[in-house]
C-alpha cells in the first residue's frame, strides 16, 4: 500500500501517524507514576509534535496554493 502513495498522500499519512503517536504518548505519560519516565515520554511527545509541524509546513508550502485554486 505504501509503495502506491504519491508524495501528497505520503505527507498526509505521515501527518496522521505523527498526530496519533503524539496523542498516544501523552496518554501514556499520564498513566506513569515515575516522574522521570513521564518526563521522557512527554519530551518524546513534544518531539513528535515538532515532526508533525515540520511535515504540515512542508505540506502547506507544496499544496496550499493548489488547494486554494481548486476551491
């Protein structure tokens, strides 16, 4: 399935997966009793959010004009 994705679809999938991972990491962090472990997971969630934002920025740069013109 992944081999059949074009660049746009791949970016959309990457954004979806990064957002899902961030949400799951934050849920996991809430369940941890260890402050140290929670901090590690929260940093990982922040890093994942940063990845999402970078991908979203690339997506907007590449496809925002195309979507605006088709509306």
